[in-house]
């Protein structure tokens, strides 16, 4: 244990405790016996789990059944759709493995590194290197990584709210238990590790804190709902298709002109092929894959920005954020501070001189030296006044965000002196001249602490008695150079920023005004906010700058914003932010922040730059916006398949396509383009109502595409009992014209590469039809100009109808956007903070 430790006292006995900890031999013995904290740095899925998760899916099961049918009846060309699934699965596995490796590397950087006492020295070790009976140094901001029992305590206060839900700090004395997952809000101590590895609560906490998460999300929930419906539709649709193919007047037994080899021919074989062709197009085989790929690529891109994603659904949540709550210190201002001035207030000793023990500079040096884990303010004081007097400590009250002051009682040559330092209004009445003077100074944008003398020994359980103001300590903070541009980005993107700080309202307001934050000229004192939930929600929603916010009040303010329909991101780096980080939709911690804040957050900015957050939000919007765009395409395919099957079954027609036709259509219209679209730029903020909005666009487009295809098919069929290859090709051309137009409409706004993408797919389809080998392989015939012309004309009519529908829908969407009130499911994190 370090001796900034020489001044620490035990709460019970005030005696120093000599701690030597385990020796190297003791540690080796426990490691060999399996009593080490053998937890993986990340609990992401293993290679086997990733493979199983990508192979054994609902969609793959559907495709496997249909491929089995084709494998039995032949020919091999009609089983090409299974090859697409194999490729998709391999891509999904590779992308997830890349994301896992990236996250694991970043997790090592961000992992907690506790300090343990070994051979009489406090050393930093890895999370897995803690062994049973280790003495763990435990100070403000630290989070317990194993279970244990307190050995020494110096004003040690532990927050166990993540475990019990109780937000009041618990004062810990020697012999008291410590549960992993709790964190220190004040004081310092040492505890002995009693349960490590998978036998401790940390076995769940550590794994949940940075795992590959499958937490609920609107995207996954919506897609799974759609897939369940499609799965149940496959059974009646397949039965209907087989019945119509076998017993319709144009059944497959009458087919002529087929040039490929069949294992099973006749009515049954051809009916099964028609059924497979119809069902394959109904299955949105690439949708789930592209969601996984988009999220995995998002993780990798964010990692390049030094952003650790601890829960994949956080990327989706980022796209929906419309309020960002930030702290002032370390976010809008530089983390470091310096003492700008010490303004003396006390005058009673200036006539006859004063002792060294009463000099504010000496008292500041002594307070800084007595603090085993100084915060930013105390670190700045220690830097300014490094020469501390050798005064023994008789009592100590460590700083906590709740009480906003700290103090130490010293035994000096002139007797016992009791010094306190903290927020002026926490130590004296707000009307006291010292507090008024501090408020005036804080209005210039500096942080002001009050140094005072108390009449009795400091006690962390009670406020100091009769504090005599001695001096004001003025601390300067530099506003981050990129803070103004970051706030401007959020303003332009329709995201509101609220500054929530424990500093004085005037100091917070001064910084916010310098950065051009709206309504910064009217900072609000959080102590004056109403307690009524509705009134609190209204006040927080209308305000922008809040000072004197306690940790519990921060959490209440986040809840208040959520109650008014906002999706809230909270940034923080200290233990005072942990409750709000856990409550927010998206918790964002700074990499240099406390272990508690990092473990509870969904995102960790390892470079500690607030300016990284806009890129993080933009990545979330890109992912979710593109997934919705791709979902429109795949569901359009499902709807046009259902439309065609319905018409074929009602009229007892032969299904117009072979399974190979469905593979070709799916690839050139939606399959290949969707991979590019899923990774394209997209800055529109996601809105709730994913399923309803997607179906509203996909259903009319799919119905038009299916109906126009059947119009062409009926015209070229001309009451014939069975279609020839030219009839099938004409229907294929119409469907491709309409669906490629749908693709073009969905890709708005247009840029050159999107137009080139659609043009490239049209050229690929044309090439297949013109190259003899490809034409024969896919059973196509474009030798009849009349049929081709008819197909193109009907396709053009379908494209026009799609355009009309989309224009009408866009106008309706614009007029009714404000009425979209569906609330997305909130990502729920357990009490472990995962």
C-alpha cells in the first residue's frame, strides 16, 4: 500500500496497520491450485459458438429443406440458391470473428487493473492475476473485481447500488464484506480476496460488462417477428403451390422443350421445382446476414476511432439518440487543472501574525499529501504545493460526490487543527460572503473551492461544525479546442446537448456560453429542481445547463428525459456518473475514467476525446439507416413472391420460374446490391416504428412487382397449357425491370456509385441473357422480340406505379412524421451493468 499511506488511519482504532500481502511463492502456490481469478478478458462467443450461431439459423434451416428437395429431384442448377447461403454464412462468420478480435484487443486496453499488496508493496496486476487471499488496494473510483473482506478502512464508503439497487453509500469497517461490482465513492482501504474466479460475483459482472451482447433491440425484434410470420406462411404456401401444379389444368406434366437433365421428372418433380422456386424468393435470406455484417463492420470502424463497443446493440441505440448529457470537467474542458490563485478570506490573524499551521498554503499542501487517491482538484493542489508538513493525521473524511467536501484533522505543534475543503455552498451558508464571492469568481468559468477550518474533528458521517472560511482556491480549466465544433455538429444533426455537472451553475454556464450552447445564459441549480416527476421532466427538457447535480439527481434527470420520449446518451468518467450511465439508453465512458464508469458503460472512448462522439453517433446512424434500407428490398422480394404464388394458385397456372431463375433474380436485383448499400454512408437519425415503416414501403412495391410480372406472364402464355422458356424469360424481364427500379428508388439520395451499381446489375443480367452458355445454364430465351418488348413495356408501367406510390408515401410520411409515436424497446441491462 502506498504511503501517501503514512497519514491514513483506521476508522476503529486510528492505528496504522502494516500490510505485507502475499509473497511470490504464495501467489504461485495459489495459481497452481486453481485459486486465481481465471476469467476471460471478454466473454464474447467462442469460435464454435460463432460458427453455430451463423450456421444454425432459421433461414438456413428453411433453405436446407428446399435444397434437400432439389438435391433429390435435380437438376443441380436449381440448387444454386444454397450456394448463396453458404457464401453468406462464411461472410457472417468472418466478419464476426474480425469484430471479436478487434473488441478483445480493445478490451485488454480498457480492462480494470487492480492494485494488490505483495511483498509489502502495492503493485498493479491484471484482472486474471488476482488470487485468493490477495490484499486488494481499494480507493475512490475503484470497482471491486472479486469478493472479499475489509482489512483496513480510512473513510471507506462503498456504493452497492449496482447489486442491491440501494443508492446510499455503505460505510465499510474492518471485517465487513465487499462484493464484486460495488465501487468506492469515498475513502480508501484494503480488502482480502475471499472468492475469486467463477465462484465470485465478478464471474458474472466482468463477463456482462464487456460481452458480445444479444440484448433486445428494435431491429432484431422486428426482423425476428417478420421471419416468424414468413416461416408460418411457407407451409400453406408450399402446399398451395404443389396442389396447383399437380391438379391445375396446366400442370407440369405437359412441359415441353426443357433441355436439362432431371433426376425426377413428371408432374411430381416439376411441381416440387415450382414450389421451391416460389418459396426461395419468399425467404429474405440476406437480411439477417446483413444486419450482422453491418453491426460487425460498425464495431471495426469505431475501433479505429479508439471506441470500444461493449454491447453491439449500442450501435443501434446511437442512431436513435436525440439527447446527449455531458459533464463539464473532462468532457467540455481538459481533464487536467491548475491552481490559478488562492484568495485569502480570514482576517483575524493578520494583526498579530499567524502560525504555520494556520497558513492556507501549508494547509493545502497537508490536505493534498493526506489524500491517498486525489481527484483532479486535489492533484492540482498537490502539484502547486508539493512541500507538505509532517503532521500526523488524527481523522480523515475523504471526498465524495454526495457531500462535495473532504477534510483532515492534523496534530500540529500548536495543537489539533481541522481543515476542510470543498464546494463553498456545501461548507457555509449560500448567503455567506465567502460563498457569494466564490459564486462571483465561478461566473468567469473557473472552479472555486473553499478552504476552511472546522471547530471539531472531521467525520465523514456528519458535516463539519462551524467552518471558518480561510481562502478560496481558484482552479483553471481549459476548454477543449474541439468542444465547440462537436456541439455544433450535434445541433446541426438535431441532437440536443445538456450539460449536467456537479460544479456551480455559474461556472458551468460560463463554459457553456463560451461554446455557444443554446440557453447557456440561464443555468439551473439542480437543487432547486422540483421533485414531482412530471414537473422535473418538463424542467429538464426545457433547460440546457445544470449545476450542483448530485449522482442520484443525474439519474433522476436521465429518467425524466426518457419519460418524455427521448433516447438519452450519457457521457461520464467518474464514480458520480455511474448511476446515470447505467440508467441511460447509451452509456459512454472515457477511457481514463474510473473502472466503475468503464465497466457500466456500453461504449468506452479510449482516447478520452469528446470529439469522437459525433463519429460514433454517425456510425450508428449509418448502420441502422442502411439496415432499414436493405430490409425494404428483401421484404419487397417476399411480398412479390407471395403475390405471384397467390395468382398462380388461384388460376391453377404453372409457376413461371425455375429455382435457378429465382437465384438469378435475387442476386442481380437485391442480393448483391444490398451488400454495398449496407455499408454506405447514411446520416439520417433513426426513428421508431421500424417494422411498420418498412412494411408500408415494401408491401405496395412488392404487390406491384408481382402483379406486373403475372400480367406479362398471362399475356405471353396466351391460354397455353404450359409455358415455354421464352414465356418464363419474359416474366423474368418484367420482374427485374420493376425490382431494379425499386432498388433505384430505395438508394436515394443518388450519388454516382449508386447509379453505377444499379447499371452494373442491369448489365450483368443483360450479359447472362446474351451469352449462349449462361443463357442455356439459366434456361433463358430472348429470341422472340415481341415477348421481350412486351416484358419491357409492362415493366416500365410497373416502375411508374412504384414511383407514384413512393411519391405519395413520402408526402404522407412528411406530414405524419410527428405522429410516429411507437417507442422502441429499451435495451435492458441487468444489475451487473452489462
